[in-house]
């Protein structure tokens, strides 16, 4: 392989790595979000879950689990109950929002 070929291959590998890093950063910045009972819930930094009653125009704090927690995912089940997947110091667990819309229950 001569110098020119080496530079071509090196450039391709650098470009592929840059695209991969960019995609990974975009995936991290995408909000974790779910809709349940006419409201939109969004995971935020610091272990917070925000809620919007107007389709995301305004947000208010619903729950603050603490900065040691990470909101990994939000989803709804068949009964349209909100489920939250949380990470805590390398461990993961799930909670379900109670019918009153305020308390979290273990699943």
C-alpha cells in the first residue's frame, strides 16, 4: 500500500468514526418521552420527569428522583399506564405511575 492509498483509507475511517460519534450523541440527546392519559411525560437530566398537559408547549416538574438516577425509558402499557425505567448506579428498575397520577409503584 502506498502513501496515497493509506491516506484514502485513513480518511474513510476517520469519516466513519465521526459519523458514528455524531449518531451516538444524537441518540443521547433525543428525549425519552411517552404519552399517557392525555399528558406527555418526558425524562430529563438529574433524574427528573416533566409533564405537559398541552402537547409539549409548556412543561412542569412531575417527579424528581434525584441526580443519582437516570431516566432510561418511558412507555405505556395496554391500560395506558405510564411506566418508567430508571437507572441507579449501574442497576435498573421499573416503576408504574399510580392511577392517581401522582405516586409511583414498583412493578
